[in-house]
C-alpha cells in the first residue's frame, strides 16, 4: 500500500533550467521546434518530450490544484456518509467519495510525470501554499447539499473537464478521461437526490431548494474569473491545455442547468437569468467576485477546517507510513 | 513520444453532448457491490422460520455496524490509498448488510431501512467487537483482522447453508471478505514488523479488542433452532485460532492472554458505544418519518 513513497517521479526534466542559460543550446532549440510542431499539429506532448519550463510549471500547478480539489472535496460529502438517510444512498455516497480519492490519485500520478514528487505536492497543500477549488470551502449543511453538490459542483467540474480530456499533455488528458466518466455518475446521482427531495414532503422540497440556492452562485464561479480578468487563460489556450475560455464554459453550464432545473421542479436563484437571442448568450446575475477572492485567499467558511482536517489525517498517519516504509525496506533487503 | 493522433479536439462537441444528460439510465446501480441487494428484495421467498430471520438479522447487523464504523475513515486515512481501501471494505460490508437485512425483513414485514433506521438499540443483534470505536489505525486494523478471519470462515461454511438465499449471499460475500482478510493481514505484518511504535500500538490494540472475540464463537439456542441453515460458531474457533496465531507470529506479535468480557450483543445488550453510533446513523431518517430518499 505504501509503495508509492519509494516510486520515482517519472521523466527527468530534460528541459529544466533551460531558461537560466542566455543562449539556448542546439538540443534546446531542437526541443522547442519539436514542441512547437506538436502543438501546431494539435497532437500530444508526453513526459519524455522536451517542453518549455513555463508549460511544465503551468501544468504542474493546474494538475496538482486539481488533485488537491479532489482530495479536499471529499470532506463536505464525507460529512454525510454516517448520516445518510437510507442504506442505498449511503452506499452511493460512499462510492462517490471514494471515487474522488481515486481521482486525486490519478491526478497526483499525472503531476508526478512532470517531475514534482507527490510528497512535495502534498506539502504544498498542507502548508497552505497550494490552492484548490474554492467551492469546497463552503459547508455541506443538509442532506440536500449532497444533491446540489453532485448536480451543480460535479456538473460544473464535468463542463470544465470534458475539454481537458483533449489537453495537449498526454498523461493529464488520459487521467481526465477516466475522471470524467465517473463524474457523470456523480452528477446523475446528485440530480436523483434532488429529484427525490423535490417530489417529497414540503420540508424535503424546501431543503432541496435551499441547497440549490446556496450552491448556484459558487458553482458558476468554479469556471474562474471573467475572461477579461483571467490573464493566464490566453497562454493556456495557446498551449492547447485549455480549449474554451472561462466564460464560454460558464455559458454551456448555465444552458445545461436551466433545462435540468425544470425537470426538478425547482428554481435557480437568479431573477436576471435569461437567454439573449441577439448575442446568443445566457445573461446571469453579476457574480460576487469579491467573495470569490476572499474564499480563495482563505476567508471562506470552512478553509481552516478543511486544511486542519487534512493535516490531522496526515499527522495521525505518520507512524503508519513510517512503519510501512520500514517494512518495505526490510522486505527489499530480504530479496537482495 | 507523442502520439500520432493529430487534431485531438475533433469530436469535442460530441463529448459535451454526452455529459449533460443526467436522466440517462445508470449502468451501475449499486456501485461497489457485486451483489445487488435489490434482487433479494424482489425475488424469492423470505426466511422459512423466525429463527432464520433472526439469524439473518445478526449477520446483517454485524456487517452494518462495521460498515458504519469503517466509513468514518474515508477522508481521514493515513494515506489516500487507504481512504480507497477502507472505503471499499466498508462498501462491501454495507452491501452484505443490506442483503441480509432485506432478507430478514421479508419475514419480519420490514424494509432494510425500517430495520436500520427505526429499530431501537436493544433490537440490534450486533456483536460488541464490531461496535468498538475505530481508535487509531492499529485498532481498526486489529478489529479488521479479527472480524475478517471470522467472517471468512463463517461465510465459507454458510455457502453450504440449507437456506438458499443465505448460501447465495455468502457465496458472493466470501470473495469480498477474503480480500478484507488479506488487507488486514498485510497491514498486521507491516505494523507488527514496521517500527517499535507501530508494534507497540498493535499490542495495545490486540489487548483491548481480544476480550470481545469470545462472543463471536458462543453457541446460542438460536444456532440449534436454525439447524442446517446456520453454523454453530464454536465449530469455527479452532481454525480461527490457528490462523490468527500464525499471522500474529509472522508479524512478531503475541496472542494476548486476557479474559473474555461478558458480551450479550446477540440478546440486545450492547456496549456503551452503540447508542452514539445509532444516534448519528438514524438522526436524519427519524426527523422525517415516512419520507423517501
Ligand atoms: Fe472527482
Ligand atoms: Fe465527482
């Protein structure tokens, strides 16, 4: 179980440090040309290919943030596993939260192929240097939140991630294919939870509406700041990592949930929401980006709690990991 | 090297089209469970006697309480691989619990959820061992070892039960429990042999949990009453002792020399821990009598 601790991060960074030398070597020039050609052909970069340092850094940041989000994202839903109101829902929720752990693992592996070991990425999370999706800093107060999170949060994640299946970096794209398949289940299951509540007692219906009201705006903000305010998007698109702008993806998502909320018999908390025929765009209310920034920078309702819980699990597990490593070393010695 | 496919964005619109349909039929109804408890609900007869129903309830309650305990680890395990592994084991146990409870409920006229959420503490039939708190990871692993070896022996015997449903549930369950057993053994070796600290914690855990082992193997009137549908648990004890002593010896640990605690969970007399566990598990369902979820 603990073998990954000794696993080497694949692919030494061939191009590492290239930016330090003023004059690129022949090898670097050839590498850059090869890289540019692959990007121009819209084909895939693999771990052993030469890549610009900025590309490596951007991807490492993005993939590890994504991995951290999966791991931290387990907490709001784990909050309801022991209280799930039916055994079938308990089983589905447990499987879902466990899937998110699996997503974290695929993504850490993909990030490691870029040269940063998982332990280091984990340290960045625990020390608060790394970011993760701000939506997980909101509390899951009621059972209906299991529905709203599945439908809206996993739904927004899918809208974000479907194009990432075709990201230019091979290991990332392939990890996203597996992740997206499972996210579709999660979204459907969340929808089913809300549907059941919306057709239940007045209290249940109220609980469902309240959860949708609370998660609507934070889920729209999952796509990131408006295009005009998202300086890194351009470069990511040029590198074929990102395929659509933040606003583009947000539009698709809104279009999707507008239809689905009708099936639920619930409403979206947005009186300004309408489709503008002329621009072909969904017009939604002004999102509260001040709140977004505050939550991202640590002031959300649960930021401290989420990190403390992760740190606690890590620290409480230290003696276990040490024992596993010591045992693995003994076994390796026996074989040698 | 880079793959030969050019234009990986081709077909991206189709990808989008396929994700938005949340009403499409699920291909995976109860994820993680090889056996679908729902099948038992719709097909076949209920238990032939009250005794067999009570027996199924016992089997189901052990699995349910253990699942509830284990599920706490998801998002708290020593490493993410263990979040996944313990989550898997909890899911398996929950699946077995649902099958047994649904089956018992067919005679008792109750659904699995009525049995899980609306029985009072004294109506549960779980053994004290599965009710014990998770403690540190060593406690959880020792509890897993003691229970999984027991369940593995028990379910293996029950595949020959004269009750066809119990036999069928156990035929599926035994494969999963065999993995739980292996998982517990591997960790017992790691922690027993790993460091001084891990071995110390394992010894504490063994001494603290051992008193609840006896209850698992105590023959009751019920075992006479169910006849060939069940197993007299005392007949499993020597195989269990043999296997556990071998594992502990491999791990450099000793079988604790401590007396059994008086435990009558099978008669509804539970540890102090169960009340809290049930309060948490049942709170939401009981707030909404008659609701469906
Ligand atoms: Fe996920
Ligand atoms: Fe998900």
